[in-house]
C-alpha cells in the first residue's frame, strides 16, 4: 500500500527551514509498513491544498494521504476546510482520537481542528504541524489504520 504526504506551510513552501513535520509523517508511514509514493509541501492556500489532495487520491491513487499543518485557529489555517471540500465521508473518530492523545501533552489540544475521512478508496488524515504531536497522534491511531484501509479497499477483515 502507498501513502502520499502533504506538509501545509507557507514558510516551508518558500524554502524557509527544514520540513520536520513531513519527515515525522514519513517515519510514521514507514512504521505502518507503507510506501511513501509522494511527499510535497504546499503553502497555506485552500485551493492549493484541495488540488493536491484530489491529485493524490484521484490521479496517484494512493490508499492513504497524511497532511501536517494548517489545523489551528490562525486565519491562514485552512487544511480542515480544504480537506472537507474533497471528502466524501468523514471519519470523526480518527480526529477525536488524535485530539485525545494530545491532551496529556498540551494545554492547547482542543484547538486542533484536523479532520479525517475518505475520498473514493483513499483515507485522508490531518495531523498537527508539530513533529512531536505527529508522533503522539500517530501512536493513537496506528493500530486502527490497517483495518480502516482494508475496509475502504472493500475487504471484509475480521473485527476484533
């Protein structure tokens, strides 16, 4: 199975600094046993985020798209809106589990607006932009992702 990774950051898109959150997503993807088919950076621009998500899902045909960044309350944080615009079905439990996992580590856990859901046979998950948070949130959902991906692919895995 293949995954595409999208860092949403205007400063990183301009080449300012290293994309640490993208690296954290890549490590998480490898831990899941998935191939990284694409890894890109895009500015905090709703149309640009939507276009990349659609491209990853419809054109590249990956099973999983992970985003980092753009999930907060700043005016330019538009990742959840862009993601909702391309989703066919939301999977709110994934985002809820990620926020819950952040609670012991940050007083600001409830400010994350990330969403998750499906477009065709692709699962899209918004992660926060902090590399540390990516690890914490990833740990919370890692066990459920293979089952979710199998269901989205039309398989009927045994429920445990």
